[in-house]
């Protein structure tokens, strides 16, 4: 996995700002897993980056504050046996995290009132149903 990490639109993180670390992964793989560094840890210094627009950066710092350690966002991947596939998975996760964290807040819902005609129709139907049920009783004396 080389090249810039596309976040959203034309904004991307250059490869130089991504820090990769590899270690031995647990899980399946037989004898091969004991000798290869297939687990991937991808780190991105969100607090120090200049590639994100200031508004996006502020939004991401607020939304990801629980995941940041010293302003650095870390993503791990060890599902696959190959380091290359784990690298792809980690970079896709980081891109998705940053895209979600930098997304604009949803539009506020404007409360609406129920139109008077609909409410009156509902009350008329309730009254009619009540009359129908009332007319059913009392013929067994």
C-alpha cells in the first residue's frame, strides 16, 4: 500500500505522514506466522498534520478525542495472514475513520406540526368507531 490516503473529495493524507509498524500476529497461520511480521499498526499524527482543512481537523480532534493518544490516531489490523492485506485493511480503516470524523454535522431537524385537517379526521374516525362499538351491545336481556 503506497501513495496518498484518500479521505473525502480531493483531500488526502500523503504517505510521508503515515507511520507504519509491523509485529508478529497471533492467530492462524502455522509455522509461518511465528517468523513473519504480519500484524500492522498504522499511526497518523492528527494534531500535527497540516493537510486537513482547519475545520475538518478541529472536528476530527473533537470526535476522535477518546481514540487519540497524544494527538496520534492508531489503527491495527491482523485479520489476514499476509502483511500486504493487513496494510490495505489498516489504511482503509483509517480512511473511513477520518472520513466519518470530518463529515459535517447532520442538518438540524425542524419540528413540524400536524395539520389541523388530519387531526380532525382522526378524531372523527375515532368517534365513528366508538359509535359502532356502542351500537353492538345490549340485546340479550
